[in-house]
C-alpha cells in the first residue's frame, strides 16, 4: 500500500502490478508520499479485484474491502495505536521484594514491588491496587528498582460464556468418513470444495473443528464463517477451548480499536484461526488451509448495501486462490449449493443421524383452519397442553414466531384506516412496551393517536400478533415460569443478546419466545419442546425463494429440540399444512423437498439454472424515477438483444413490493439469463448509466445474485 497525493488530498493506493513503462509524460508523474508495507496478502488483492468484476463495481471499492480496518485517506488507521505505561522489576527490585527489610521502602513501594513479582503489569493497574499514585512508581524507578516503559496495549474482544459443549466426543462412523474426506484434500494441498450436509445436531461442528486441528498441525491457517454475530460468540467459546490464543474474532460488532488489533494479530501470524461473520472472509490470513462456511444457506451472508457481495461465494473463491479446502456446512443446503454438489462441483458428505441417543424430534401439525377461536392469540389448546407438560417435567420450551412487536398494525374499527409510515409503503408495527408505532424499514416511530386521525372516531385497535404479545400472554398463563424473549428489539442494548442466551443455556429461562434469531446454531440440551406458531408466515413474501426459506426455517428451529438425554417434540401451527415446504419439513425430508424445488426452479428459469441481477433506481420524485427507469430498461433490452438473449431476459421496470422506502420511490429491472458473460455485460451497461442518473438526483444499485426483492 502507498500514500499518494491526489490534488490537495492524500489517498491510500494499492499496488496490484508493475508496468514496464508508462504512457503518461514523466513531468505528470508524482512520487508516492509513503510506503505502508505489505499490509494485504496478494491473494486478498486478487479477491478484491474479483469481487469488483463479479459484482459490477470498481476496483477501488473491491480493494477497499480487503484493506486494514480503519484505513483512512492519509494512509494510517484512524484508530491509531494505544500505548500503556508498563512497570517491570529490575534485578535489584526483585531482590528487594524477596528480602523484606533489605531496602528502606515505604508501605506502598513494597506493595508495588510485590505486585510485580509475577511479571510486568500496566502501571495503572499497579497504582490502582496499591492505592497510591504514579509518584510511587517514579520513585522506585529513580532508585533502579523498577523499569517503566511504554508498550502497545491491545484490546481483545470480550466473549461472555454461553455454555458451549466441550470437545473430545467420540465420532460416529459418518463423522469419521466426512473427516477423512476433508483430511485427504488437506494432505493433497491442492484444495477442494465439499458440502457437509448433516441433519440438525449431527455433529457438523465437531467434524470441521477436527479438520481445523489437522490444518493447523500442517502449518496452515483456518477461517470459519458464521452468518450472525450471535453465533460468532457461541462458536468462539468452543473454538477457543480447542485452540486457545491462536483464535481471533472479526465481525462488525467489534469497536474500531478491537477490530484493528485483531486484524494485526491475524496479519502478524499470532492468530491462525479466525472466526467471524460476513466481513471476516477478508481476514488477512497467510497459508490458508481450511475455510468453513457454517449454515451456508443463510441469507445473512449476503451484503444488502454498498458492494452487494455474498460471503459464501467469496469464501469458495478465496479457498481456490489459496489452494485451500472449503467446507460448506448446513442441515438445509441452499438450492444453488446442493445443485452444485449434484453436478460434481462440490463433493457431497452426508451426516444422516444425530450422534446422541435421541433421534430427530417428532413433529405434530396443528391446522389453524380447524381452530378458528385460537387464531387471534395463536395459543391453541394443543400448545398450552404441551407447554404445561414440559414445565411439569422441568424441561425448557422454545416458542417461535417470525414477527416482532406486540401487534402487526393498529387500525380504526370505524373507517378501517391503518396507521402507516409517512416515508415507507408499510403499516407501522405496534410495540406496546415502548408505547410506540415503529416502521421496521426506516425506524420512524411515534406515539399512537388518541383517536383516528382520518375520521376522528374511536382509538385505533390492535390487529395481528407479534413476539412481544406472545411473551406477555405466556407470562399471564404461567406466572411461575420464567419467560424470556429474543428478537431484534430485546437485543438492542449492548450485551443483551448474550445475556439472554446465557440465561437460556443455564436453564434460568423456562420458555423462550423468539424470531429467527433463535432458529439456528443454539444447542441447549434441556429443550424438549419447540412450538412454531404460524409456520406459513414466510410463504406470503413475494419471492421465488419463499418456499425454500420456509422449509429451512422450520427444519432449523425444529432442530433445537431433543438435543440432550430426553426426546424432543415439535408443534407446528399452520394454515397451509399441505404446502410442499411445510409438509416436507414436518417429515424432516430434505431430499424430497429439494427435488421438487429444483424441478420448479428449472421450469421457471430461476437460480441455479439461471443468474439474476436486480437493477434498482430510486429518487424523491416518482415521475422522474419512472421515466428514467423506463429509459434504462430500453437500453438494457437493446444490449441483451445484441447478445442474442430472449426478450424475457430483461423484465420491468416495475415497482417492488415496497414501492417507497425512507421517502424515496423505487423501480427495479430484473435481468435473468443462463449466459453469464452476456448477463454481466448487460449489468455493466446498467452501471454505465449511473452518472446520468446521478445528475437527475437518482440513485442506482446493481445487485448481482439478489437475495431480497422487496
């Protein structure tokens, strides 16, 4: 990296290659101001350039992803380097501390010497412990008994204990076979791509942790990606128990200084194992041997703003560049990944059973169409009976509803008008605890009006059920039980999510109500009941992946039950029990589901049988947005036709389901083709329209392989 002058500014540049000569006249060339060293491994430079090309962005934006965190325009990390004054005993000081009375010392001076007998300490901690000031240490330094020096102080991310399982379990035959398959590719040092498909609780984590041991023993490093920060904390405790201080943590929840310190530990080789969320795919590990993408199907791996990359796909590319082995692990692999395994692009490893005494939990379906009286609260007689039995047995229950807030919306009972967001095309969700109507897109919130603002009639009434209402209802039903809640609202405060999960794992919470935050990765042996209150909720999203996501969510949340010494039970309440996603999930039938899903995708021309690019244009003026979107769509159709693509390769422009967000009107154009080079060229044609759109006060976003069409 170099610091280079750019007008009056100083910018960071990345050297990606050297030219034999320059066409620029010598008098126009300038010398770099500073060389910052080889901060980025060469393979990461290649990855940054690949990201820019693949996702229709610029080299500068791609390379910005791999630069050290906090790197600013002047070329130095904005967080700087913290230094602390460290005190250490000299030989004379050690002798004085060991022989009482050998030197005339005050009480605090002797206490300081004794505190330093076990090794150097930060001066501030010594001063705090002896109850004196820095003058005590300065006087000891003047007498030659203590040496004071400024030393770099690093902050390590704090990982609170969450009760992770220990290591050393005996592997099943299927686990041994899977581990040996990974080890063979590690030994070959040529890399490889594997899909580790195992049912929930089958021990996928133990397989890849043992593979990590092999990689480290061979002198190579390990990268483990998880989709969410909460799972990072859970896994880090388990990984640190196995690998100690060789583990670094990288995710967006760290402060700038923590992130910078961890990044440097990794770059210096002090940490050889990195565990992190999406952005950890850019960790500066050298000699990378193993890359693991846990819960590879999860949509959280997709970056939804800025440069919209998919960390799962980047992990595969990074492993290829490093000749490393990549393991994609999931109980419910994505259609794209499973199809790649069917085609032989990934080796398929199967873990069909749990290694514990308990099999997968039995799943009972409650048809809400037959329980009309329970639809308002979702607390059916079946659910109440199951909860009572679980509480009586001293076991824990998980109640899942993927809708937060107290009520879905407030509506006037007289005129029917619902409270809506002024800036987004959605109704406001009622959060009773906060006494606020909240938009979950722009975060606008306001107090509910005393009467209907439209007809000035009666107060608005609550309709629909959210996790907050379920928590309140369960507390009323079971006043002696400890009922908790985990959703985005409950986890807002710093450390709240870890505290909730710690209480859950410790058995201090009898019933935990939650959204999809509770659906994956959590291993609590005492949970024997999982209740899904409205299983078909996610089927109503206008997205071709809705069925797949519903199946994955149900299988993942059902897998939280029966992981200990007692059998588990799952209660699924639904209005659409016959839907293929719900029917397959209740049978734990991934093979049957994915066969039907891939057949449907093939017939409709959706991924993995074609690639998609979503081109979105937004602005404050609806008319300008519509006019310019139509103009861009015409340009794209002509470009697609020049490549011989069919007319259906360019669809739109059309309003997305959320037509207006944060006061900006939106139109989107969907590009679809199996000819990837042609599709990428058409997408870059859209990107070329960005300057003209900017002049019209419009924004353009080009989303390659989109995961959200809302």
